[in-house]
């Protein structure tokens, strides 16, 4: 995970790297919003708040399950 900078924190978008046998994601991760398009187009990897590293292949829909570790980190950032 990158060091926290003085940039304004915004809610990260969610994306996934984990799938089930039927190609349905187990859960989605929070990642920096500005990295999603670059990853989707260029195939570069993103780093989720939980530390997972993967290329973006899908985007979350409302109600999608969220990685518990990403949510924990995100909730901690919001309180600061």
C-alpha cells in the first residue's frame, strides 16, 4: 500500500481480483479511483486498501460484497 499523502481522501471505488468457479467475484476491494481506468486500459496493477495487488477486470454493482479488510481500513481513514 502506498504511503498516505496530503491529498484529499475520497471514497475509493471498488473492484475485484477474486472470483468463484462461476466467474462471480467473492468480494470487491477498495482502490484509488484514479488508478482504475489506467489499470483497465493498460493492464497495470492496482493496490487495494487491504494490500492486494491485481489488474482491474470488473467494477462493483450496488450491493456487491466488499472485502472486510478494505472496509476496515476505509472506515479507519474516514475517522481521521
